[in-house]
DNA sequence: CGACACGTTGAGATATATCAAACGTGGTGG
DNA sequence: CCACCACGTTTGATATATCTCAACGTGTCG
């Protein structure tokens, strides 16, 4: 089931079996996309939305010099551009980071689903509001944390999100992105990310080698990133908040 | 009419006269709030949402040392916590920056409005997605711009948003916030904001004195902030994009 | 008039960027 | 099988933006 991971473990918006199956029925087709491919460009009119099934994707904006700022990172189960349904076109680009499997749902399918299952409207809306909650956490990360804190915060968040969809055991997960990607997420340079990762590794907090993140000292990582998972609205045993 | 400014000049989601009047009828009461008052705390259960009628408000998160990061700035016409309707509680605090007039709409009123006017569901959803678009722009600002650029970007954005609701003539508006607030928006210290504002003023780009912002050289301000107003989804003569 | 919040300025410390180069590694073609 | 290439990682030296701490100025309001 392509939609299995959508809204998994989210307080207040778990899908009923029936809702999940009508959503699944709305999937028009599934396809595989190579790594580092832009699948949606800012401004184009959209009549369908994309559910990420496998792999990692991102949203990004370019600055004048062509440098990217990632403004979103997506894990399996995320509807990467559900907001295009009410908005009709996007103000940013969407791309794959790794090779990805995506399921496409035409906007007409949402019209029908909402008509027949009114509760779904609120749950789809809710899903876009989770994205917004993540944006706020990212703003905090960029505005208030130093380089080590930003990386720690991102790793805590990603660990929690992956755990919610069964892709992390809580201390270890596969993250097939480069240090340059991490730099574009954290508003840093790749060189600095490298140095900071080294120091986190040497301190025994967390390591990130050949696409595997291993958290060795969760308490320190949480504290470094001043991470509090409330904004993810998870209903499961989430990693504890850093006690700040 | 308290709701007059809500969704003014937004492409794709202008309210019909009837929709506006049912929304207006949903306003349970209107009140005045002093400056610098937190009106919603993270985590509390909410059964109503707040429309900002006059004044400025913000959303914020605190770091470990108690320093604030503003993650949202609100102008009249904004529903500051409409996302609490699907989400039920928030992950951040909401406060006034200046003295403000707010209109309160119970969530039950939204239930009724959506039932009778199905198109309103999409427009309310759309409104929360505009907030998300602004978050993305803020991420770009914090991740990719230097201090001068961040301030310029914020002033361009605020000018455009105020112009959409008739509170800026396109070059001049009242902004009753302090340099410390600006620092908390831009992820800078108040001292540095002060220095950068001075240099922007001395270069003849923009001035900000006794609560009045005056844009003297729009082209330079836009360029400094690498500002492109597309993300605001305005249907009016917006300030031109910086040509980058 | 005094208190207080806000704005302004200076000197010095520090985090991060920049530029440059070397290193490893997996894939590809000869 | 080796040589090579592309890409990502690692390291070093230096530059610079921003922070920090501290003091002083200025306007407003009781």
C-alpha cells in the first residue's frame, strides 16, 4: 500500500482503514525518479499531488548566486506538494535527493474523496499544517542555534520522523544525502558541516558515515539541538525532549 | 467589518461578499489587547481562533537561554491561529507586539460555515498555506542572506503585505516594533540590527525612525533582500521582484 | 525630575565563510 | 585489471561577519 505511511502516528489525524483505502484508490500511478531530479518547478500549474513512498525529497529556493536553501526535507509517507491542491501552483521547486518512488494523486481525486468522506478534508489540511510546524522548527534552528546545534536538531527531527514511519529504530537510520545537502538544510557551508560532524563524532554524540546516521549519545544530541518533538504531533513514544 | 482585510488581494482565494458576511457573522467577540502580551501558550487546548484586526502580532519559540526567535509576524487581516482549528493545540506561543484589536471566531462557527459554504473550507485552508509560504521565505532569509539582506527582505515583505490590506502606500508604513523585535525576527542581535539599519539609512536605501519605515530606494532594497513577492500570491500590483 | 525603555556607539572575541588543495572511493572504459 | 575520472570528504590558512560586553545617549511618561 503506497499510502501506508501517510499520517502514521500523528495525534488527532490518524486515518481510518476506510479513509486509507479511498486515498489508496486515488493513486493514479506510481513511478520511480532518479536522484537529484527537480520534479516540480516554481510557478507551474499543478493538477496532481505527489506522495513520497520511498527515498528522500526536498523543497528549495535559490539565491542570486545560485546557491540553494532547502526549505523542506521529506521522508516516506509525506505528501510533498499537497499544498498545491488549494494553492494550484507553488512558489518553490521540489526535487529528489535520493532515488525515489512516488505515487501521484490527481486533484480531482481529492475533490471526490472530500465529497464522500468529509473528515478527510480536515486530515489533509492537518497534514499540510504539520509541514508548517516543521517550518517553524526550522526557523528556530536557523535563527537561534549554532552550527552544531543546527545539525543536531535536524538529526533529532529526522530520526523522530523516520521512527514514526518505521524507518528508524530510534538510534540508527539510513540517510542517503551528502554533507552538501546538510549544509543547504542548515544554512552552512559544506566545509563547516564537515568540521562540525567530525567534532560531534569525536565527542561520541553522533556519527554519519556512508549514509548511515548512528546516534551514540541521545541525551547530548537532544541537548545540543535544543530539540523538543512536540511540534511533530506524534502519538507514539517519541524521543524525549531535551530538558531545557 | 472586522473581516474586511482577510484574504484581500490573494490570487485564487478572494472571498465572495456572501462568504465574507458569514465569516463576519462567525465573530463571537472583539477585544483590545495591550502590547507585548502572550495570548496563546504552546500546548493549551483551543476552541477558537483569532483574527487580527488592528496592530501587530507574532508567534515565537524560546531557546534554552530564554531568547526568542520570532517564527511569524502578523499584520491586520491575518488569522493568527487558524491552524489551531485542525491542529487543536499549538506548538508555539502567540503574542501581541503592539496594542492590538482582535476578533475571536469559535471553531464551532467554522464547522457551520464549512458545512453551508463548502468553498470556504478551501479558502481557509489556503489562508494557512499562505502562512506556510511565508515560513519558506523566512527560511530562505535566515539561511542565505546576510544581516542587511535579512532586514531588507523583511521590510520588503512587510511592505507588500501591508500594501495588500491598505496599510502601506508602497513606500511608507507604520511599524510599531523595536529593533530588538527586528533582531528576533532576523536571527540577529539588537546591536547588530542597529548598525545595519544605520548603514541602510546612510546609503539612502531605507529608514526606520519613530515607528515609521520609509523606503527611499526600492530597487536597492529589493536587490539587497533578493526579494521576489511571488510567494505572497498577491493579485495586485505588487512591488516588482528584484531582478536577480 | 527621575525612571525606564529604547537606540547608539566602541573595542574585542568568536563562529563561520572562503579559498585552496589533497584524499578516498566507486564507477567506467580501454 | 588498471587508469582514470567524478564526486564527496577532509584538512589547512586566512578573512570576515556577527556577537558580546559595556557604556552612554535620548525620549517619554508618571
